[in-house]
């Protein structure tokens, strides 16, 4: 064991070097495949890759440093203050109020924009998003034949539509059911995020984490009748259960997350990290032998996460005869296929410059600039905060970021990254100073409102 500790520094250098080499090879291959990419796009790709590389190197040292300390000596199990039920109730109600405020903000902005419709008539704006597809699935399930617009809805995973279908029995109105599912999910997610943050931080820092999940760009989409809030609830709950060593609940929650969004598969990263960390900790404890059965059950529970996505694939097969038909629909109907995150930064930058030259302010302000801001700001926040966060959260961020941003046609960067809860934790860790916290709160609030204005104006905000 002592030998491993002494060699840990070399292991860190080797792993970081291997990661940098792999990223460099990918970048050079991309450079050669895109010889016509203009200079601005190339620079954007380089900066994106450089920030990611810096984050990766820092993460490796934090990650192996954590494991090295566990091998060197027994870890003291952190004893947190008991959390009062009243605090959790207030957080739940505050998050629910935030969702109502988001709906009211959009309505008020519609009125200021000239709308004379009632609240519920104006709320139909939420159905102009992917909500329509979710509602069709909730009402009629997936179709194997018929209109192409309905067939391609197979790409939307069934977790959220099934929840809406359940609540439809109580509300009698599908829009109200969808909004209620999202509001309750986000409120529950706020409570779970607070509990997760309290495992490592004090009450104030945990509250800031919840505040920032309410304010990050695109956070108003948590109120929308889409899968965002439900996915956030399931993913945060999965990681919280894993942090507490409750592997079966963690696996089930992760499986449900993967049944709701394909990005749920990334939960394998933090759960696997935490399992290995527990194994190392138990081995280092004196007179405490490794509970092989417990760890074996834990690693078996990991399989529940891909099983959740596998259940969706079985549904695809039952509907179309092809378990992976959704990939064809994604590619042909939405021009979506896996790609490289730094290529996304490149083409988004070039599209932004093209819109500027053509004076197409709608796409520039509503689509490309918000996407680019979130793509780079997310990396910068995590780069600055990585040493203050549990390495399992950074592992989740890296996997999620690569999958979410690395698509061939990214339209909803702020929305997808809003559900990446380590970002809110990172913001909270970086704003311990009151002035910094105030500046971040005001800045994000302004961005929130401006992005909502672009949304009601239908400036390509999805």
C-alpha cells in the first residue's frame, strides 16, 4: 500500500499525459478533416479544447489525490449536522414558488409584448417546444405507422410522458399535468440538491447551490412541460443515494434517469467512482475487512442504469422492430449525431459571425450567443471550482458535457447545461464572498430575464 502511495504522483502524470495525448490526437484529426474551417472557428475550438484539457488535468490530480489519501490512512466519515424537516419544506416551497414565478414572468412578458390572451391561453407557448411531442406520447404512446411527424417522436424517451399520463388522471388537462409534473419534480430536486450539498458544505453554501440552480441560464425551462426537471430530480437523487452508500436506490434512480433522458447513462461515472472510493476506504480501515458481498451488490446495481436505457430500446424494438431506430430518426429528422465538443464551439462561433454579417439578430441573440456563453462559461466555472468539489461530481460533469455539447447540431445549450447540477455547486463554491455572490446573482438574473424575453419572442430559443 505504501508503495502505491509513493507512486501516486507518477500515476497522476501518466494518466493526465494519456488524456492530453488522446485529446491532442482528436483535435489534430478534427483539424485535418475541416481544412476549410475559418480562423474564428478554429480559435474557438482550440480555446474550448484547452479549457477542457486544463479541467481534465486538474481533475486527475484531485481524483487520484482523493484515492491516494484513502489508501494512506483511514478516512474519517464526515458527520453532518442533522437537517431539520422545516428547512426542507421551505426549500421545497421556495423552488415551487420559483417555478410559478417563471410561468408568471413568461406571461407578463407576453402581455408586455402585446398579448391579450388569458393566462392559460397564453400558456400554450410552452407547447411550441418539445412539449408537443411529449404530450402526444403521453396520450397515444409511440406510433409504428402513420404521419412522419409522429413516427419520429420515438426519439423522446418515455419517462416524462408516463409521469404526465399519470397526473393527467388528476388534472384532466394535459398542459396542467405537464406543468405540475415539472413543478413538483423541480421542487423535489431542490430539496435533494440541498441534501447532497450538505454532505460536504455548510447550510449557507448548500442554499446558494439551490439558488443558482434556479438562476442558471435556461433555468426557466425547468418549469416547462418537458423532461428537464424530472431528469434533474432523478440524477441528483441517484448521486445522493450513492454518496450515502445506498446502492440499490442509486441504481434504480439512475435507471429511471436513463429511461427519461439518454444523458442518464452518464450517471455510471459518479456511481462507479463512489463505489471504488468506498472499496478503497474500507480496505484502509483497521480491523474492518472489505465487505465483498456489499461491494459486489453495489457494482451489480450499476447495471440498473444501462438497464433503464435498455428498457427504452426494447420499446423502440416493439414499435419499429429496431431497437436503435431512434438514432436514425435523430440523424435524418433532427440532423443530430455524436460529435466532438470543440467542433460544436467551432461551428457555433462561425454561425454567430455569419448571423452578425447578415444582421440576423434573432438567431444571433437567441441561439448562438447563449449557446457559446454556456459552452465556455461551464468549462471556466468547473476549472476554477474543481478543487472544491467532490471528484465524483467533476467526473459526472465531464461525461455529461462531452455527450451534451458534442452533438452535430446543438440548439439548446443553456437548457441542457442547466440540468448539470455540478455547475450550480461550482458557482456556490466560487461565491463565498458576499460581493461575488451578489454580482453572480444579479448577472445570472439579468441573463435569465433576457433569455426569457428571447423565448417569448420565439428567437430560436428551444
